[in-house]
C-alpha cells in the first residue's frame, strides 16, 4: 500500500450552487477527489462520480455494506448491454430499450454475534473520508464508527475495476475492532434480484430485465450466479470468492456457510475478533457474458477465473501499471492555481473508463452518460461529436471503433430512410443495440407529473455529425483503409439522404429542409401547429450543405477502383453528383439583413421571454420546456434556447470557414456578423444542457477570453457540483466532460488539423499559466507546452524523421528528438 500513503487530497464540500473552486478547501493533490464526512443526501452524486470501470464493465461507487435502498444505488453496467421492455403509458403501450442494471457483485457486510447487519444509519461516524484516486483507478474509504453500545470499529476499504483484466473487479476491507471482541459474521455474495431503478422518472415504466438462470456455491470458486436478459437474451455470469487474512498476511480459518436462494447466493464466514487486531477481507469477482469472444460458457469461465486466488495488492500493482500507460497518453497538465487540473483529470478518467482499449471489437457506441447510470437509457446520440476530438489526438483507434458501431448499423439507417421515402442513410437520433430509432415518443415532466410528447427524434443533424466525425478522423489519422472500405460508404449515403431530403423552392431558387428539429431541442414545432417539425433550421442546413460539398472530396481521396465500386454500388451517377453541388450552393439559410442567422425559419416571429423573471425564480440554468409546461405554456412560443444551436456552427467551423461556407451558398456573411450572432443568442439561452456552456466558452474564446474562462468554469462544474440539480447521480455527462478537456487542447492551444497540417495558435486565458500535453497526429507523438509567452513543441515517437507544423500561420519543420520553442518573435532550437 506504499503507493497510496502520504497523499494530500482535495476536499469537496456538499451542496449545490458552489463553483468549481468554491467547493474545495485546504491543500490538495490534482489526482484525488476527496469527500469528508458521511452525508447520505450526497451519496447518489458521490456514487456516480466514484464509479469505477474499464471500458467493458463499470460499477457505481456505492458503499458495499450499505443497505440496498434509497439513496444508495449500486448499479453495475456493461458496454452494449441492452434489453427491451413494454410499458403502459397514458393509455398507450410503449416499448423502450434500456441500459441494463446487471447483478450486484458488491454485497459485503458484517454483524456482531446475532445482532442486525451493519447499517450506516445505526452508527455515529467519528471519522469518514472517501477518495477517488484517479492516478491508479481506486476508490478508498476510511471510517471510524461507534454503534449504540459504544463499540468503536475502524474500516478501511479499497476497490478497483481492473483495466488490464477487464473481467476482474475486486475490493479489500481492513476491519479493526478498536474496543471490543467476540464473534462476528461476514456476509459476502452476488445479488441477481435487481431492476432498473436508477432514474426516478423511469420508475413507472417496466424495470425488470433479468431472469436468474442458476445460483450456487462451491469451495474454490465461492458463490456464483448466471442471469439472462428477457428480450435480448444476453447472459452474464458472476462468481465471487471471498477470503479473510490476519494482519500478519496469513489466511484466517473461518466457519464457512452458504446461503443460496433463487436470485442470489452468499457466503457466511464466522470467526472471532480481538481488539486492535485487523482482519483483511478480500473479494474478487469475475464477470463474463455471452457477448465475450472465445467464451462458450460464461458461467464456466467465471467460476474458473474466481478460483485464481490473487491477492488484492497484486491486482492493484498491475492496475497501477495500466493506468500509468493511460495517463502517459491522455494526461493534460494545467496550471491555474485552482481546481481545474483535478476536474479535468476527473473528466479524462471517466472518459477512459467508458472508452478504453477493452472497448475495441465490442460493437458499442459512446453513451452520453458513460457506463455510470441509466439516464437516456444508455442510448447513443451525437455526444460523440464532443468526445472524438480528444480521442483523435490520443487514441484514434477508439474513434475508429466507435465509427464502426455506426457502420455496422448502416443498413438499419438505410431502411429508416426508405420507410420515410428518402434515399441514402438516415441515422437515428437515439441508437441502441441494433440501430433502429430508440427515441421515446413521450417523456415524463417531473415538475408537472404529466407525460408529454417527445419530438426530439426529428434531429436529423445527427447524420451530419456522423459524416463530420468520419472526415475529422481521417484528417487526424490519414487512415485510408478505413475511409476506403467503411467511412466513405457512410459519408456518401448520408449525402444521398440530404439530397433526397432537400426540397426545391422555385420562388426562392433555394433548397429547403423541412420537418426537422435543431440541436436546441426546445423548439420542435411552430406555435399552434398540428404537427411537429421546423423549416430550415440553420445548423441543420449549413451542415447538410457541408456534407454535400465535401462528398466529392471524399471520392477524390479514395483509391480510383474503390471509388468506382462505391458509385456503382450506391447508384450515384453524374447527375446525382451535379445535384449535390447544386443543393450545396443553393441551400436555404434564414439570414436577417443585419447578419443575424435565424435559428430556423420563423424564429423571428416568436415572442421574447421575460428572462429576468424566470432567472430570478429558477436560477441561471433552467429546463424551460418543463417549467413552461407546468405553467400551462409552451416553450415553442418563445425565443428561448435550451443550448447552443446556431452557435454550434462556430464550434465546428472557424470564423473564416463559416464565412466561406456562406459564400459557397451564395450568401453575404461578414466576419463582423459573428459577434452579433454570439451576443444575440447568449441573451436567449437557458443552458438546460451541460453541453451548452462549453460551446459558448469555445465560441467566445477569441473575442473575450475572460468571459470564455467564466463559461468554461461553469461547464467544468457541471458534474462535480451537479449544477442541474439531480442529473449527475443518474450518470455523468460524458460529452460535456470530454468537451471541457477539448477546450483546453484545441481551443486554448488553437490546435487545428486541416490541409494535411497540424496547426497551433495559442490564446491562453489569463488565469492559466501553462498547458502541457502529449498528442498523436498521423502516427506521430508530439509534446506540447504553452504559456502566455511561448509555445514549445517536441516530436517524439513516430515513423517519420520530421513533421511539418504551422505556428500562428508560419510553416516550420519539427525534427524528431529536438524541441522548438516559439516565443512569437523568434524561434529557438534545443537538443
């Protein structure tokens, strides 16, 4: 345990509404998230933020010995683990696909003599500290408690989800009676009687997804069980072996008894304890599923694996090595004198627990709430747009893997387009196991208690996001094999969809896109309309034009033979390519005479909201759709946005690129119009999504660095402070987490990949003294360090002896093994 001693840590206080820096006191280490004091009300948030995972499985940070009742929720989740169920809602039968809560492997508790089992509500904590050590992927607790009879007990716990052995999850207790002795019983087991109950508003819906096939126990493998999902028929087996050691490291003899029930299995270990003599209790769980490769029997594999009696410290040592490798690639070091380094590492940590090398070949997408909870039912949406930029510059093979998830569902996207009379591929807004549309048709408003229609499935801009991600991946990696055999086919089919979706308006001599919903999500139909959908959402139309404009460029990159094969297979001829060019140059975008881009056609006709009134009542971050629905009103009536919509264009495109896009579409759009749009929409956005703040931070970073930093800090606090008041306990917001890290690397460092050149144009916010990181570009590793005065680059590993980069518009060569320092007035080179 020497690697864990002597560490100063950050203390995060309870309570909503605290800024990211206002939540900390005392000295801290940038690697450890620390909570002091037992606070049952804060347990749901702590459990989400202290989730441990390895890209295949994840378990929330619930205390092992806490009773399985509210507020504790010890969910265990598996990448790609879905199941469908039907529910009666408002007189309708509705089918939902859920992210399954799998059996709980955590149960571990004790009791003295024949008294009740331990319950944190029945003791007084003299000391309680909980820590998430992100450097090594460990959750630990230290507590001293006193029961109603005055007996003092010290308990120290550690837990891991092994990154190198993804089927292994393990925990260790050090239990010390301080002033008492006598017989105790330890109970350890696995529980299959679990349901999906992690999101309160989903609880009226069908929550049972598992049937227990077998439970049992054996001396060498401990207890075990096997379950199967009711609809998808995925099997999972768990086996857990528990061993007890003395403080001398030797095995302690125990009287062992098993309790096997229909849906659970447990061991009872009986022994005597002495004052101030520590018992070390170790539990190792093995999880296998029918989705695993080279596994014929998940139960057989789990039982065999559980028999390997590997001590916790041995597992931890290899866990430390695995996380050291991850941090060598993925760490980003920031000096600002505050908590920014800690929170950024927290965000990277949860990203890499969701998307690790263990994810490769698992046929899974990027769940917006990670493997941390059941919100959004684990469905895959467009949040990958915010995640991939980090992966592209670190571990691009993961981006490729997640893009293959889209490719494997290309036929489903084609069928979806055909059913609605379109050609090409129409990807769903929410995707799950097989690529069909999984968006709910109604959702519960927790403020009013009523069920209201959900029209967000009309967000067709997800198609452009898939295409954008394909092109960005290629730009970063030059992976021509992926583009030739997978990426180009998706891109061209998306272009075909936009071509068939666009409708020509002869009077305007423009192409329109109708019946869509933009990224904003608040506006789903016109006031008083009897059907959902909007005309000419600006973000949707501009990105569709971009796809159609870039499709020929994709063809030019392909091998000539492969390009001809695709054109024949997809039935794309010269007339179709001419149509793509014509639509892309004549796309309709609602642009006012003063240069303000209307969010959608007719937006200007909506009423203004009394923002001061609602912010005074509900705060700065609001879900106005729910608030107004409760008041008998409709957010569709107002110029009020949930999140960035028009301004998402400035997240994807530089100012110069956006001006060029409008010129391509035959519109006059000047650079000075950009600030006008920013000012216009900042006043009309409620930031009801965690993605919103980071987009606003990005788009104002060059014009107002102080305001950008303030927005960034608010985005940074989104999960650690649960600023939306109860959403983080349902699962962290992975897109927002990855987006904050991306702001540091691509926005404040000004990293751009375009035209086969890696460019840097740093503009650090005033509080940030230094940013340093490693990035990977086309199989080359580059060390980057920036301050307000200089930029230093060093080409490390790679296949090329030198690389061309661009620093503030100047092209220079970077030789391998040498550093170049740019002080923005001269260039120095060192060995």
